[in-house]
C-alpha cells in the first residue's frame, strides 16, 4: 500500500514515505531506504512501482541539480555526559 504524501528529497529531517513495507526517510544530506516492497503483477503492484519510480526520479533530479562533493565527510559526533551517573 502506498501512503500518499508529498516528499521533497533532501528538504528536511522529518518526511518519511512508505511504499509497502519500504520506508524512505528524508534527511538534509541523505535519503535512507529500508524495508521491502513486493511489486506484484497486479494493479496495486503497478501503483507501487509507479510511486517508487516517481520518487527515485525526484531523488536523481535533486542530486543532479546540486554541486556534489566526491563523498560526504563523516558526521560530527558529539559526546554528552551521562545524566544517570
């Protein structure tokens, strides 16, 4: 099942798009894809495949429109004191 929702790649740290059990999580510097989806040979499978095609196309277009580094630097990690000690 496809949940209808606008998803602008790399726009925020909040949007999540679900297609079947596949989740695409929006971030400012990456899209995390996890889970799975069965693209069945029926009308629902066609609908899911079209939605997946649409969102991957939007991701590619967003990347092509940017000046990209060769590779992102590792994220900065911040250590905080344990409040339970």
